[in-house]
């Protein structure tokens, strides 16, 4: 069983979020009606199939909903692109 909460509720009530995760195993965080994060308990995380296998089943190297690779999306949001992503 899982629960859906808004991103602002997750931010404002982080302790409650952790209690829900411990009790339920999974909490989905939604922002503007779109799923943006999933918080899993260690028990749920260890029993879940690997992320790589789930992505491969979707047929796309970076997932179903993304139109461009994540590294390019990140670079597009930066004002000055670093020479490498390890640079701060």
C-alpha cells in the first residue's frame, strides 16, 4: 500500500513523511499533479526489482516520460555549463 502527498506537505511535515514511509513502505510525492519522487522504506527498497531492469522494460535508456537524456536536461538548466559534471 502506498500514499500520495504533495511536495509542499512533504517539505513542511518531513517527520510525518518518515513515519508514513516506515508504516506503509512507500510514499509518492506529487508536484502540480505529476509524480516527482518516491520514498521507500529499506524493506521496500530491498524487495523492489532493480531500477535498471525497470527502465529496460520500458524500452528507453532513460525512462518513459523523459524526452531528452537527464544529463542534457540538467545542462539546459545551468547558466554556465561546467567542463565536467564533477565540477562545482
